[in-house]
């Protein structure tokens, strides 16, 4: 569809409606993850199944990775309803593994960390949405940093070095703060103007929501290292 007839105000309005859908799907997935995690943490039978054997827990982690990888690979070929189902399924799987957080940390520190994460995420996402500055270079640096902390985390899994642990923690916070702004700008720019209400529009919103959901979750996990209080 040609957008030549659309004014800048109409284009901005459509972008705003699109981003509202992105944030809506993201928020819904976060709520679903939180509810599942809290429910599982208070259901002894499920907890005993998940954590009685490490293979079950690692199997869930592998299933999460596979779900994200599959959705990203086939998003252009599947129907919007299938994309939504996969996205929400991933949120449920995350909730199952996140139940360990409710078992390990106090409810007050989890709530405090969530509010800090939400505030930080909100500010950086707004910056990414409204800034005129191209954040591509910031995103590239953050992505390289992400690869670095993944490698460092794997290494530290074996060596258990406390200094490296804290370096990765603070670096992780900075990286996902930067990625939040960059990804918001990228999602806004990649939105195809003129296809509002179509299957493609819905799939774009779901993939945008998945990206920001991952940014939020990872930022929360790194901040929990700083502000979490163990039971």
C-alpha cells in the first residue's frame, strides 16, 4: 500500500498505535510469566518435579531457547495466531524456570527490583522512541558486549570467581539498558507503515514484543543480583 498520501502526523499516529500493541503484548507476557512463576513457587508438587532432577530444569531452559529460535526463524511463514501462541508459550516456560526466583529471594526484594527495572526500562525505551540520534552504533557495541558477558558467564560457571561475577553483573545492566533504547528505535523504524491491522502487522508487533520482553527480563535478572535479598 502506498503511503504517499499520508501526512507525517498520520504516520506518527500509526507508529504510536503499533508501539502500543508491542508494549501491550510485552506487558501481557511479563504478567503471564510472573503469575506462572508465583503459582509454581507455591505449588510443592510442581516444584518437586521441576527441581528433583536437573535434567527437567535444563530441559525447560533448552525448550525456551528452542522456542525463541524457532519463532525468529519462521515468523515470516507462520500465521499471526501461531506466532502469538509461541510467544505466550515461551512466557509460560519462562514462568516455570523463574519460579526459582520466588524460592530464593524475598518477595519485597523481588518487587523492589521489578519497580527499578520497570522505571529504567521505561526511561530508556522512551529515549529510544523519541530520540533523533541514530543508535545503531550503540546497539552494535551492546551486542558485542552481550557476546562477551555470555562467554565470561560460561567461563565463570567453572571458576566461580567473585570479581568476574560482579564485572559481568554491572556490564550486563549497562548492556541491556543500551539494548532497550536501541531495540525500541529499531522496532519503531522497522514497522511497515500502511499494513495496520494485517497479519504481518500483528507478527511485527509480536516480534517487537519478544525483543523488548527479553531486554526487560535480562535487565531484571542482572538488577536482581544487585538488589535481591536471599531468604
